């Protein structure tokens, strides 16, 4: 850090297995990626090319290689996986990931309906090719999953080989673990945590209030996802008590 301050909580060091910050890139240009990496690289652990943007991104290969030149793990959004799956192109998806040297894969079913045993089968197959993040939860706000089912799904996907399970919220943070207003479904979250280790969950938390909730609940090394590129530095400051919202969290009084 740039100067000495006492009573700063200890952050896990890169490469981290907990305390992850997953950033959603929804269409940064090559120059924007360079600028983003120049300031945020030490605080970013993985980058997701959001939903299906990879299909329409110009110079995709060069962009992926640019991220990889910083040793930054990168993966395609789960919606792209689902787009291939619903078109019976699962093997094509594996080949695309191999072609672009993608070593992390998100398996999700937020937009398509598939039997959960089948989803776990895809996870098992893909673990031979990549590190797997699997997303639990629906993008349909009307589809409410009870807590016991979240736990059951998360446990099964971790057992199938997922390194992390992602708690669905979409890029807006208004479905899944949140109400339409963005408010956290606190009972759901806390019940999940009675059965699933916090270090194995990436909570999608694009809104500041959501980030704050998980920092207060779990601590500075909680895994957070769907962070906007321009929010990485503010989030890192909030993680360690250097933003008004968390200023007193770590002070000895």
C-alpha cells in the first residue's frame, strides 16, 4: 500500500482462493482494458465477458490475449454457454473455449431449463478442460427458489466439480438473492451460509449497498462478483475500512 496505516484488516494475497473480486466487462475497448488493468489489476481476480457480448465483440481474440498478458483469468458469461447448449452445440462450446485458450468456464441455467442432474453432468465433463464456476438461481424474478433448494443445488454442483458456486443476481442486482428493489433476501443468504462454506460462494453484488451487506456479514475477504470496472478501487477501499460505509468496522475502540 502507499502509506502506513494501522488497524487495516488483512486481505488475502493473489492468487486468491477467497476474497475474490470478479469484474464484469460488458464491452470495454482495448484501450479501456489497458487503462482498467493499469489501475485495478492488483485488486481483480477474474474477469467475465458479460452474458453473450463475446459473440459481438470486435477483436475478441486480441482482447482476450490482452487480459491474458496480465495473467488475468477470463471467462465467457454463462448466457453464452446456455446459448450454445440450447442449440445442441455443447461440443462446439468446448472447442471455442479451447480455441481462445479460456481456462475458466461458467455453467449456468438462468435462462434455459435443464434437469439439474444434466447440469451437473456438464460440470463434470467440463472440469476436464477448465476451472468451473457454476451459477445457481434464475434470471426470472417470478421464479422464487426456496432456501433448502438453493442449498441442495449448490452442494450438488460443488460435488460435481465446481470450484465456486455463483449466487445469481444479474448485472443489475435485482433477482435471485435480491428482491426487485435490490434489497438482500437476508434469510435466504443466512440459511445458505449454514450449509455452504462462504469461501466457495461468489455473491453477485453490483450495487454498493449489496457489497456492504456481505462485507459486514462475512468480512473483508468475501467473494464478490459482477463488479463494474470503475467500482473495483472503491470496493477495495470499502473492503478494508477506508470508505465511510465501513470506516469503523475495524477500528479498536
